[in-house]
């Protein structure tokens, strides 16, 4: 189902604020708002069922993209072969965009956290 929408999960606002304290953004443009399940889907694409996950790692290319790696349903692997993540912060003045997070994770990998942090997820559709 090709389309212009994204389905995934929004972060809980109160939890997001605590996470921003725990993981200070490395770059000036803070995103930190959602996890993507699938992009370019139709408006009718079903929302995911899961309502929780875990932050298990972090990736930062040192040049404008920072992302947190998320495990959902026991895996960090999205159905499209990429990695569940939250684009945490960017440097848009360097031309960096949220879509680059998966490229950074694929190219550089990610550093595991000492222990996984529980994460509340709210199924959502984004225009």
C-alpha cells in the first residue's frame, strides 16, 4: 500500500521530557518524538498493536545526526530491514535530515546501553 503517510508510535510527552534529561541532545535541532514502523503507506494502513518498547542503544555520527535505538516486540529490526529508532537530534544547518538516522545506524552501528530503558509507545499515524 503506497502512500504519503507514516505509521509507528509517538512518545509519551512526560516520558520524553525525562528522556531528554537522561540523553542530552548532541545537536541544536531536537526531534525526539516518534518511532517509525513503516513509511510511504496509505491512510488506511493499520496502526501497530505494541504499546511498549525499550531504548537499547545510541548512535551518533559526530557530524549532525544522533539517534536512540529501540527494541519493540523483542527486536530492533524493522520489517523493511532497517532499525527501530528515535531520531534524537540533528544539525539542520549542516543539511542533516531525520531520514538519515537509519543510514547512520547502518553505517556506524550503535552503542548498547548498560541496561535497556522501558519506553511507552502510542500507536500513531503521521501525515
